[in-house]
């Protein structure tokens, strides 16, 4: 019995060890879900803008019965940041594990930063990966998304104002994406992007930290074969009378994805 028990414990321990190695590129989901600033590169006003309006889009404005009938309800826009080159993470894997967007109506904007030797609190922006869910890509193509990017993030006005201000550029880009989704997919013709941008401009340096859920979900993403090993180890412990499992949750306040998938439809620059 003792051999069986030790075997089961050994299998479970090895499974968690192997699983953590094989998933080292995955991010933990933030409790806010829609904003995941692991690089600590964004202002609280930028994070609140994304958290508030992405929540409103998913939980309220895309829930009209006609959208449910067409199976295009549940759009989610998630913005994340990370320190490192784009090639160092797999955004498709992250997208699918987070389940961004109901009905595959999800969009992930992953901003990449490099450490700043002069100021560790101000990392240097180096690029962005845009990844679109399977169904959303039929309404918002990568070509159209790049047009929006050029008209906002790469707008000539940034040659003279808000130079190197990635927060302002991100807000401009994000709000333009919202406008595209609201007016072209959900036919909300009264969406006022100018008023929204003006409001952000006035409040960019205000603090909104208390309005955004903090922290990250305590969860691990494993491949199927890791779960199989864990199950085998659990069965061994069950047979020896020593089976026990503990599931840890970070609370009920966090937001989560709608179960959407990406087929790897993405672009980085």
C-alpha cells in the first residue's frame, strides 16, 4: 500500500513539475481580465478605460436578443502587456486558454516592452501583437484593424504631441476599435468616440486604481497529457485510501472569458 501511495504522489508531483515547464510562456489571468498589465507599463486611467468599456461591451451592449440569434453576442477586447520580445510568448495559446470572447468574438492586444535601464518604472514599448477570434475576424479583418492602427497609433499628430506616449496612443487605438465594433457589428450608431477620447485626455493622469480588480487568478494551464498523469496518480492514491485534492480559487470577483478561440489569426509590429 505504501509503495502505491508513494507512486501516486510521485506521479502527481512530476506532472505538476512537467506541466509548469511546458506552460512557462502562459500568463495568469488578471482578476480584471480585460486588462492584464504584467509589464506595469500603463497608467491607471488607461487600465480603467479598458476595464470599464470592455466590461460594458461584453456584459451589456452586445447582449441584445438579435445578436444572440445571429450568434455574434459576447464580444471581448482584452489588452495585455509583457516584458520581452514578441517571439518569447505564444499569444494564440494565451488567447485560447483565457477563452477570449463568446462565440469566438474575441480580440487580444498584446503590447511588448523592453526594460528601460534609465527608469525601471517606464519600460520601452517595442511592438504589439493583434490577434482576432475566429468569428470576429469575419467582421473585423486584420486589414481593417491595421487601417485603424495606422490612423490612430501612427497618426502624424504624434510627431508633435504625446511623443512616445504609448498610453495615449493605446487609448486612441482602443477607442477606435470600440467604435468599429459598436457601429459595424452591433449597429450602435450613437457611439461617440470623440467625446470618449476627450474625456480620457482630460483625465489621463488621474488615479483609478481602486476601481479596477487587482491581482491574478491562482490557476495553472496544463496540456491534456499532464492531466492524464495527474488522474493516474489520483487513482493510485484512491486505491491506497490516501486520495485527496484541493482546489484554490482567488474569489468570485474576477471576470472571465466567454470561451472563445483563435486560430492564430494575428499580426505583430
